[in-house]
């Protein structure tokens, strides 16, 4: 089927022809035949790299040409940026009725409690499922204008962490805009028909892939494929290194998946020594530029470690990297400067990367309850599917590694020749339901218990299970919400002001309950006490307590015993251990706001630089929430802690002491440079101007000083503009800003 034959505006057809896409892939043609462009709901459960995004694009562009607006929901930030970059190329496509302009695209991945009304001026909005949920909770007006919803990687419904939010968000969207077209994109899973049925969507199922992907297992010196073998030169005593050197020799690049961050770092280092020998002068120079950027964008030893690898043409990638480093690594690989990335599964889903070969070094992953466990087939297929992407590589190969013949046979049976598992709703637990029941009531999707049941009937959970089993859990959640004064009424369900606030703050009602209780009880609010209060909530990520740390942390607790809201008795061993782990997390945050350099923090707490940022991001959001809750319940509190929580929120954002807040609020001035200026008597924006460019240059370098002076002017510009009128440059800087506020959801 030719693109030209489709019922689409000329501008759209021209856009695709200009970019070299003339003919639809077979599954795409099937989707057209099933009414994609006429507005039918559609679920495409087709292999990796089979062009699912194009399906979404065609439907979105058609809808926009009829005056519609599209929302593209993704699970991960890396994917959000990739799609945002892609859709921005539609800025040359002008299809909006009555308007002579290219399409506008917006992205939203962070900052939960915000309506983001300005986002609504875009034709396509890319957002994570959590952000979409939050926009719904905040009753953002343009959500009702959405006519096309794309759900990328919809098989994530199966994820225990993320699935329930995606499921409830979709249920709400379908209720809110019953005529909206839904396009769901999925990996090939066993029960795609069930998801399609739930979404009232036509199903496109296919095994077709545009580029061939050969899946093999390395054993005994060969990569063994079905029906053929590829001999690998044993240049080193590391099989994976030999396989990747072979890939480079053939002119390809390599993506290596590891089971842990530590392994991903050590592999990149190890491989670097060999990869470096294969680099030409031009690549070396290009890599040196990347190295400079890496050093500029990092405070810790990890930056040096990454820089060392990149100098050799390799890199590691995991959620512990800061976002600038992640971007440099992804772009460096895309532009064929970095030859090898060894990654945790953060790069496994949806991304288009030029990987000729994917090496899966470990098909087991650590599970806190069961130890090392084999990964699901679905995860294997996602990783393997990063290889051989159209336009980037002529073919792709994925390689598992076996140590024995039997293991190799098992890998063929259990992965290569296996179909992905069925997906199952994870909405059934109290932990998953509590927060969604509250928001469903707050946003008026249900006003009575019966109405709530009707809402639940519309979820994927109810589609797969009998709902009688869930009723007890629903009633327990309702009781919890009533007991904690977030809800009133029996048959008619009425949210209280507290319930509304908890819902829009996007915190678990259990977190809200802990905070309210703590705020009422706290007598001597100090930094560690308040930080511990947020670390106690289920929304906070917890540090693991090692056995040799109990006594040290216990001593700290004793020294500050009157600052904690409540200390469980030592006799309750488990509870006390848990409490100590919360305090440990609070101590990490305290080091951060006390301006301890990142290096000692990462070493002391055995975490990555990106982790410190991730902890701080969550903590900032929770401290903000606590500050808002304190405002609401002020009369019931014995001490006024509002000012303290508001200041702590800022300190967490910048990782800085109170006296630096004014300086660090200037964009581009981090806490390290701010400290340098402050200690040299330059303590405010005015004193920067007074000191003059020369003096400031002496302290923080001429390049940054120049940026800083520009920034002081630019800052004023941003504030003076109305949100609706921001120009694109300002818009993108705002978005950069926003993206860095919640660096969360990496798997
Ligand atoms: N009809 C077509 N002709 C040529 N190239 C195409 C066509 N359709 C899609 N492509 C290209 O195929 C590549 C892969 O597509 P895409 O990222 O949409 O895959 P996907 O199915 O979403 O895979 P994954 O499951 O890994 O997310 C893109 O570079 C896209 O431009
Ligand atoms: Mg995709």
C-alpha cells in the first residue's frame, strides 16, 4: 500500500515522501484497512521495529487535520524525548484547518501538581502515564479536547509499579472522552486480544519485521543461530568482548545488556581497553569532545569513570547516571562516536538505536524476594529487538551467552522459540487501589459506592477478573480514606478538602495520612526530623540498611531523639530496623541539603550520582506536599512548621544551605559555584551586578560568568512573559527545567 493512496492531507503525504517513506509495511497496511484513519480504535501487537510509531503518526495527523488534538503516552523519559524529537519534525507540516502553521509539539514528564495549561496550545502532547494521571487529577481543561490517544508500550499494564496508573488513567480518559480514538501499541504478547477487547479496538497481530533479526546463543566459540553458526575469533578471554569486537569489525555498533549497574560499568571499562585499539583519529577527536561535555556536566568520580570509558569508545548507561550524561551517551551512540553501550534494562524499551548486535550478558535479574531469577520472555524480546532497526542497520542480531550445551538448548527453548507471556492487570491490591479510588472520587468519576463499582467494572482488571473478589479491598480503601478524613459519607462519597489536596498533590493517601499525623505531633521540628517524616512515607524510595550500619544510625537517633515524631521501641525488631533505614535515607538527604559534595555522598551511601538526584527529586515533591498539607491543617498543629517545610523544599531542589538560595535560584548557577561566589562576598543578584563581569569571571570562569550575566537579563524576560505567549526558545528552556524536576521512572 502506497502512502500516496491514503486519505491524508497533501502536506502529510509530501512530508513522508520527502523523508523516503513511500510504501507501508504490511502490518501498517492492515491497520489502515481496519480503519486507523477513519478513527477506529486499534491495538497493534506487532514485533519490535515494525513501525508502530508511524501508525500513531498517521492517526494523529489525520485527527489534527480535522481540528483534533493528540496525546501520546509513554512509559519512560528516554522514550518521551525520542518521540518528542521525532514529532518536532512535523513543524513543517501544516494541516490545521484555518491556520497556516506547522504542528506544535509539547512534552511533559515531571512536576506533578500542575495544570500545565500552556501545554494545551500544542497539537501533540507527549507525556508519561503518571503525568497524564496528574493532569487529569488537576482537571486540566484541554484534556477534554483530546481526540486521539496513543498508548505506547501498552503491555506495561502488566507492571506491578506502573500498570495500575496506566490502567486507571486510560479508564478515566475513555469515560471523559468517549468518542476519542485510542491507538494502543504493544509488543507481541499472548493475550493481545484481551487488551483489544477491553479498549474496544480492532486488533492487528503480526510477526512481520522489516529488517531481519537473527536471534542466537553464543556457546563453544560460535554464535549459534537456527540453521547456521558464526565463528568468533577468541582474541581475549572474555566471550562478550570477542563478540563485540567482531561486530565492530563488521562495521556495526553494539548494545550490551547487563543485570546490574555495577556490571554495566565494569563491562564498559573492560571492553574499552580493546575497543580503543580499533578507533581512527577522527573518531578519537569526536570522542574527546564528548569527554569534555561529560566532565562539564558532572560533579563526581562517576563522571571521570564515564569519561574514561567514552575516551575509549565505550559507555555505560543506567538510572544512576545524571540526565545530562544519559543524553550524551545516547546521542554519542546515535552519531556512531560511541561504539558500545553496556546498559541495564533502562534502554530496553521502544528506543531506536543503531545497534547491529545486542548482547544479553545475563538473562537473570535480582529479585529481593527470590534472588536471581530468569527474566520474562517479553523483556528478552524487548532487549533483542533493539538490534536491527530500519534505516539504521541492514539487519540485526541478538546474542545470549551460555556456559554449557544444555544451557544453550534451554535458552533456545525458553526465549528464542518462546512467545511472550500473557499480561495481567495489577490493580487488585489495596496499595494500588487506594490512591486511584481517591482520585476517581475527587475528580467526579464516581460520586457513590455504586458509581465507584461501575467505574471499576470499566477497568482492565474487571475485564480479566470477577469483580466480587475486589469488593472487600475497595471497602477497605474507602474505610481507610474515611478514617483519615479524606472522604465523608457512606453511600454518597464526598471528598474533603484534605482528600482533594492529597489527590492533586499526587501522593499516596497513606503518605498523606503519615504526614498529617506527623505534622500534628511534631514538637521540635528540625531538618532531620522533617526529612525523616517524608522518608517514612510509601512514596519515598528507601535505602537498604546494611547490618554494620545499625549501631551507627542508632547512635544518631539517640543523639536526636526528641527531633523525631515517633521512635518505635527497639523490642519490635523489624519495625525498628525499618525505622533505621528511613533515618538512613533522611541522612542522605541531609548531607545533600548541607552541601556535602556528591562524591562522599555516593561513597558513603553506596549509590550513584543519578540516585542522589532521584532521591532529592522525590523528596522535593514530598516536602512540597507536606508544606501544602501544613498550610491546610495549620490550626491543628502545635508548632508552625510551614516556613521550615517551604525552605526545605527549596534546599532539596538545589542541594544548598539557606543562605545560598537566592544565588542558586539563578539558572545555570549550581550550588558549587554559588558557594564560591558567596564565600567571596557575592551573596545576592545585586551584588553580582556590583562585582562586575571581571571579578565574577575570576571566581567561576569567564564562560559561566558570561552566561550568568545573560541569565540575569533572560530571567527577567521569562517572568515578564505570559505563559501562553512564551516563544519556542523560552518554551524549550522551561521544558528542560521541568524535565529535571522528577527523574523517576526508569525501570
Ligand atoms: N513504512 C515504512 N517505510 C520505511 N520505514 C519505516 C516505515 N514505517 C516505519 N519505518 C521506520 O521504522 C523504524 C522503526 O519504527 P518504530 O520505532 O516505530 O518501531 P516500533 O514498532 O515502535 O518498535 P518498538 O517495539 O521497538 O518500539 C523507524 O525508524 C521508522 O521511521
Ligand atoms: Mg515503539
